């Protein structure tokens, strides 16, 4: 900036001595601070009744009972020697099952609450969510299972076409068991 001012003064003196027209004072550009407005960082909303599209949001959705806006399909009941269960189907799956559909629509979902043998202590969750065409090995179903109800709990299953899940569900109608399907030993002893 000093050099620009010195040049302007020198140009004025030379013009005055020579008798030429006085130039316009030099425009000095002063850098303006750049105002940056950062978009707020938001996490996807965990909405009741809507299975999160982001798999990372599923544990919170389950642990805050986001699925309990769906009508339970069963009461808490024994489901083998290691504990109990209660099943919830979303409206889309409920309607499809009641209609006797052989292929459930994308968006169909079921949650299975997993209970200790006392049938009072909730010990985990299982979720199946149809995200695309079923395919022969359940590749259109996302499977999720977690033992634990705290934020620190880690899933034992979190993937599409999960081999262990598909193995038990492959003989069901579009991988969905009827609520009357007996469960011999559905979960490990915890």
C-alpha cells in the first residue's frame, strides 16, 4: 500500500512540473474480509415409525423405540429356551401379510424385541427392512441385530443378505415368517 501511495504522489509532482493533466488518484484496493457462512451440521432425524436410511442411525432408532408406533403383532412370548420375543410389523408389511402377498413391497419392515427368559428384561433387537427386490439370497433385505439396549452396544449383524438371517428366513414368504412360526432357538444365551 505504501508503494501505491508513493507512486501517486510522484505522479502528481511530475504532472505539476510538466504542466500535464493531473491524473486521478490511484484506486487502492483494500482486501475485504470474506464472510463465510457455514451450513449447520445436522444429523439425520430419527423419526418414529420410519426406519432410518442411514444404518448408523438404526441403533438409536431401536433403542428409543421408534418402531413402537407400529402395532405389535404378538405379546411378549417365549421363543425357545434362551428367551422371548415380541414382534412389530410396519403398516406396509402388515397390509402385505394380511393380503397374502408372495412378494412384500419395498419399505416393508419388522422389528423383533429380544427378551431374557424372565420375559421382562429387554436384551436386544432384530430388524429386517426391505430396501430392494428380494433376490434369491435376500439381497433386497437389510438385516440388523443387536444385543444390548445401551448406546455402547454394538450390532452382531448389520448388512444386506446376512447369511445367518437368510438361512432361517429363506423358507418364509419373501423372507418374512408368519407370526405363528415357532422359534426353536432364536437367539444366543446372554
